[in-house]
C-alpha cells in the first residue's frame, strides 16, 4: 500500500482514506433511502468501505511508535 515510513506521508494518506471512507458512508446512506437502489452497487460500496476501514486501522497502527521492551 504505502512504501514510506515517513509519518507525514502516512498522516496525509490516512487523511485521504478517512475522507474517502466518509464520502462512501454518505453515498451508502443516500442509496439506502433510494427505492431504486442497485443492491450490487451498495454491496460493492460497503466492501470498499470495509477495505478502507482496514487500511485506516493499519496506518493508525503504523503511526503509533513502538515501545521499547
């Protein structure tokens, strides 16, 4: 996903992923109330949103410094 260990690069990517996740939330909410919503599209958006959530969790974990033993 990201090759850099630079915290600034990771933080910027994290912000981008959070924005995309938020946008997907809004799109899924709009489709949920639409009577003619395509179920396959909603499923794909939800799958993408879950993938983004996993990526966000990995990046957040990467930004937390390791504690010395």
